[in-house]
C-alpha cells in the first residue's frame, strides 16, 4: 500500500489512478496530522509525502515518522515544489529515501515508488549475524549499529548502506553498484543520492566516519587498518 499525503485532491486522484494501474493499493491523507495517524495504523509500504501541508509541515511529519519505532523504517518519497539542491539534501538528511520535484513525470514517480519499496526487503543483503570494521559493529539480524558500544540511530537505508560497505571491507563499491544493490534503482534516476547518504552516514558515525573512504571518480570503500 502507498499512502499519498497531499492537500491537493486533484493531485492525489492523479497519483491514485496511476499507482493503482501499476498494481498498488492506495490510501490518502490531506494533512500532516492525518498522515501520522494513518501511517501508524496502516503501516504502508511507501509514503509519498508533500512538504507543503496545511497543518504540520511535511518536514516535521518526516521527522516524527523517523522518530517513531513503528514507522521509522517505512520508505518516504518526498514530493514537493522545492527543487533546489539544498532542499533535496535537507529532505534526505531528515530521513527521506527519495525526493522528486514538481512538476514531475507520473511514470517516473511510479518507478521511484517501486524502487523505494524494493529497498526494504530486496536487493543484495548482508550476511546474517554480526559485521565489524574498526570501532563499528553491526547486528545484521536486528538492524542495529554501534560505535564503541554505543547504539547509533540509523534509518533502515543508512543501515543497509553501511552494512553493504562493511561487508565488502577493503573493496571499492562504485556508485552504480551502490545504486543497484542498496537502492535497487537506476543510476540515471539517482545521481546524488549515494553521496548525500554517505555524507549523512559519516556525520552520524562521528570520528568513526573517517573509516568510509572516498575513492575519487569511483565510489567508496571501508578503509583497511594500517
């Protein structure tokens, strides 16, 4: 199920029709408060979230969803007229999985919904058990990350990215590989997503973030101890 959060009835109707044609069930919310209630009760597979809502802003809705254990892993696609690079990065830093500006191609939106939905349970998955790199430890089964024994508040996508890098410790993961295996999407649609998520992940890791090394012109890898 896709939860459509937008105060424009005509837009919700357009998205509803196209998503149902693609095989999705849908639910609607016209305000931030209604979106929070429905997300917690329905647990949709994807939330398409407009930022300009009449009560609670979309950014606050995203922040509250990510702070709630019952909704923090639901993929969020932000749909908004704010299309600057700064707005996009801000949305991803709040925990959105993808960001699409208005006006948009409806077919592209459906493809992006399909893509973020697949991230939850498909694509290359890290081996079960525990992974470690320097001060970083990952409990793959529980989707928990620790630095020097302290738990980190990572989103599901941040955890998947970190686990994928740690699992291939020492190996360069190209941006195309990351998009295909972590995001299950085409590089043409997600040109800045990898870099934005790596930056946010490094910030959360603090000093341990230096272990994620940028390989110029290629991608990223976990730095091997000297």
